C-alpha cells in the first residue's frame, strides 16, 4: 500500500533513498523482519524511515535482531545523521527490525 494519507494507523515505511524517496515498503504494527536479505532486497539498503501514529521501530545492524540497535519513534529523513555506538551511522546498515516490540535505545520522542 502507499505511504501517503495513512491516517492514524501505527506503521512504518522504509525508503531506499534519503528524504523518503526511491523504492519503499510499509509495515504494520507488530511486524518483524529477522533477515532483510531473504527475498526482500532491503538488507543494508534503508536510508530513511517514516513513522505513523505511535509506532516504534527497532533497527538492528545484524540479522536475527542482533548487533547495534536503535529504536525510532519519529520520521528520520536521513539515517546518516543517526550514529551507532561505533563511528558508523545507520545509513544502509539495517539487516533486521521489529515494530512496537523495540528493545533498543530510544531515538526521538521521550
């Protein structure tokens, strides 16, 4: 489904380019992807994220919800601006995620 005019649904859309451009896919509250490399073509390809309603998405650097992680609860137009614990940023680093089950560090609203 399209990401515009989503209303108050609690979901998340990921984009291949910064500023919510390029290829995108949307996911509903409760969805989780353990391995973006399996069939989706999204592994290490996410550059921006839109968050609708009160959704929270936890991004993981590695498959199976492992490695560095960050929880996002607002739009992030450029993941290069979000740092990991190392000197890396989150652009093109996401390998798995879960929505509204986040166990990572909050980024955004408190």
